[in-house]
């Protein structure tokens, strides 16, 4: 999946089974050429939280995180 397709995707908590927010952006490691973190815009606060890419799973319709 392309980075542009991830932006705006819903982020859902597996633990709480609720929408936490949306993917705002990706943090890339240009040397290794891979994603190291995902920036999530939380709802309703609008606060941006950065989550390690190791804690994120990308599905067809949403991105999931443990908590």
C-alpha cells in the first residue's frame, strides 16, 4: 500500500474496539527506506500522537493499534 493511501485512514484500537483517529502522516527512515512510525491525529482532541510502526497493523479498511 502506498503512503498516500494511508493518510486519512481510520485508526482503530484493538483493545477498546473504537476509532481513535486518523493517520495524519508517516515517519520515514530515508537510509533504510522504510516506515518507522505513524502519526495519528486523535479524535476529538485533534492531538497528534506518534506510534512506532512495530505497534501498527495495516488492514484494507483501517489501521489498528493495540491501545
